[in-house]
């Protein structure tokens, strides 16, 4: 009777490896955050905008891939701003990588620590990995209307 727990252990370990393999095969778009900081990006002389320096990587082979990149910031008060960038990617290899430069205008409106978030999905995918990075713009500013611009480089 005392042997039963030892028989269960190997089965449990196999189940963990199986779930890890399945998870890694379920997404093909990965967005990493290289840097996040505040600045005056819209030229209104107020440093109330947030710059996100991202890298977008696509690992599957499809000549055409539609990718949705969700980018967001969580303010010190808990307020969240989320934006969706849709990219149509035409590629001829199994890997495509590009820099993605994102400006979030009029979003740095509170004093304290901010968290930047980014995650990407290929069309039809429901699972991916979200990246987060905390940073600290100084001071608080009068809010405008949050908006976004994004360019690849
Ligand atoms: Ca500004």
C-alpha cells in the first residue's frame, strides 16, 4: 500500500512536459519590449507621451500573415490604456523580425510607476506570451485624449 505514491510521480512529470510542448507550439508571434520611457513625442512641450521600443518576431511559414499586436500601459492608479496594431506581413522565410516603434500620446498623466504591456497574435491564434516592463515617468500632467502612432523599422 505504501508504494502507490511512488507510482504516481512519473506520470505527473510526463504530464508537465506534454503541456509545455503543447503551449510552445500554440503561438508563432512574439513581441518583446526593449525599452519604455516618457517623452514629449507630439511636440506640445509636455512630456506626457510614452515611447515603446518593441521587437516583433514571427516564426511560422506563411507567405502572408496578419498579425495583431496589443500594446498597453497600466498607470499608477490602475487605469489601463490598450491599443491594437494590425500588421499585414508578407514574408518568404520561416522567420521574420522587425523593430516596432510605438508612440502613446497623452497617456503619461500621473506620477508613479507605469507598466508597459505588449503581446502579439497571428490570425487564428488564441495563445501567446505577454511581455511587461515597469518604468517611472516623473510628475503628473493634465490629461489629453490618448492616441497612438506606430512604425516598423
Ligand atoms: Ca506631449
